[in-house]
């Protein structure tokens, strides 16, 4: 039994299926990168795992427990599954420290001092301890995204979902965010990433999944999928990436 099991998952908006029978297993400590053109279903799949979108059919299980469908405990699920978006979604009226400690205090019931100790440790780790009292509008995009990652980590999740987390950043800020993800991968954090950073996916992924029109058309280790893809559609997608100088 895999740590995360996605079985025949369908999701539609109106009459249009965005996910059409997704099957995917993610093992503990794996890093799974989702690649594909915009609109292929990558972000929707991540949102379904975190119950931000309700699936229309199929099942999602985390550590053996069903986390999709009626009657699931959404609050409990989101304690175990952290998600970071391309837009940072920080509360603008709160300091960095308050942004990071809000959920641990309100959801986990941690005392303020304990939550702040944990937060400061995480902020130090990403080089932002000195920004603890700053407000988000005083931070660069890369700094805001690092805070968003720390905010998710402060809940001690079992699984991290990262949805195009560098797409809104200036190119020179991308590396500082990817370095954090690289460190998390090295430490064994189980992660799923939707990404356009193909070189990064090739470097850190345990498994790469190519999505096309709501299905996983091809999956495999990065050296196989990037080096010798099976499907013509995968080859055409990767050729465009190479031609654009992004792999």
C-alpha cells in the first residue's frame, strides 16, 4: 500500500472533465513532479488531494485513510497535507511571524510561545529570521514565497503539495525558493510539485508524471521520462521545452 493512493479520480467543471481517471501512487519520502502544458490538470490534481476541490469519482487515500468524498475530516486532512500556491496568499495585515504561527495556534492549539519558537527556527532555516516582524508588502516575492513554505511546514505536514511556486517570481528569485525545496527533498519530505522548472524536476524528482488533457499520459524516473519518453505527445512537449532553452 502506497503512502498516497490516487485511484480513478475524475473531476469536471461544468461539462468539461479536467481530470479523467487519474491513477497515481506516491511512496513515503518520494518527490513526484507533475509536468505538462497549462490546463493539463496539474493544479487541479493537487487541489483535489487537499480537498480544496471535491472529486466527482474515484478515491484518494493518505496513509491508508480515505481523504476524499463525503464525511471526511477536512481540518484533520489539512494538518497532514500542506499546500503552497504560486500566489503567496499571506495575510497582508499580519507580520511574518503571525502569518506562520496562526494555524499552529488556532488549529493545533499550540501555546503562542511554542508556536513562535518553532516559527523562528523555520524562519532561521530559510534565512528570514530578521524579517519576523516585517509585513508581507516589505518582502520580495522570493521572500514571501519562502514565508509561505515555512507557514505550511509549521504544521508539520506528512505531505507537501507545491503548485507552480516559482511561476510568479522574477527569474533571479527562483533559485532561492528552489533551494528550500531541494533541502526538503534531501531531508526526506514527501512532496508533489506541479512545475515548469524542468531542470529542477530532472534533478530532485523520484518520479515525473506527464499530464495531458486530464490524464497521466506517462510516468517514470526522471532519467527515463526526460531521456527516452515513450509517447509522441511527451516527446513533442519536451522538444518545445528544449527548444525554449528550459531543459
